[in-house]
């Protein structure tokens, strides 16, 4: 029981180590305080920003863009990935295109999306959903193609129809890999949204807040926004981990 109680505190070890190293860097004068304010002052500033509500519009804008992009990625990527994964020949025929665009940094495509969608919120959501969709598609297809052959063979021997083989065996087996893709995709969606908010005309969003604070040398606001962005990414990933454990409880079982 004591070991289990101690494990509950493990998630806070990382943040405490980060704050300790942050303070050490200042105490050892590796970085000047004008460039890196003390962690206590930064956290106090963050508390004030949330208490006053000043950061909430930017946080809400980033969350909405990220979730919108992710939803589009899921709606397109999962069915397309499953369809391609169910036919290895079909997937191999488009494998180059998937890997090509998956390997191309989404930030390099910002000028292309600006030409198509202009400097609008649609642009930020479109480029983010594109990058996230490729991750979802790849993992969904990979999961279907690598479903456990023994279970598929057992279903074939028992005379199960092709549709039920696909629905009840291949699709269910692929869910674990699909959720890996979903977790990676939501993180990628957030990263691309932040980059787009920084460099594509934007009046709201954490990315806009970070670059705006940097330009006027408001370092507390800049670090506050960076910490909030990191915490948001962590919470999104944690949410999907909890959903995965709830829905895919059979993963890894024989």
C-alpha cells in the first residue's frame, strides 16, 4: 500500500525537477535573470493571468483551433486509413505520398496554405488538420495491416464472413495502434496551431501571445504562455491515455 501511495506522487517529480533546474541555472548565474525570471515570479505571474482572465481568450482560441483541426483529422484519417489498411495493395500504391507529406515539416507548407486559404483561422485549422490527419491515417492503416494473424485465421476457419472479420477482428485489433496515432496527432495539431498563430496573422492564441511577448521583451508573459502551452499538450495527451485504457482494456492480451 505504501508503494502504491508513493507512486501517486511520481507525476509531480518531473515538474519539480524542472523548477529545481530552473532555479539552479539562475543561482549558478548560467543565465541572467533579465532573460529568465525566477520560477516563483513566473508562476505568480501565471496565477495573476488566470485570476484576472487575461490569458483565457488566447487559451480558448488555441484549444478550439486544436480540437477543430484534430476532429477533421480523425473524421478523414481514420476511415481512409482503415480502408487503405484493409487492402495492402491500395496502401502500397499511395505509400510514397503518405510518407512524403508525413516527412515534410508542416511549417514548410504554411506559404502554400496561405495562398489557398489566406490569412484566416481556416488556414491555421487546415494546415494543422492536414499534418495531424497524415499521422492518424498512417497509424490506422498500419494497425489494420498488422492485426494479429492468428485471430484472423481463427475467424476464417470458423467460417466468419469477410465483413465480420474486418469489423470484429481487424478493426478491433487496429484500435491500439490507432490510438497511438490519435495521441500523436493531437499533440501535432497543437504544435502546428501554435506555429501558425506565431507566423500567420493572428490576434488571439497562445502562439500569438508568445511571439508578441517576445517582441516587446515581456519575458514573464512569454514564459507563462510557454508553460501553459506545455501543460495543455500534456493534458490532451493524458486525456487520450485515460480514454485508451478505458476503451482498449484488452490491448496486449493474448
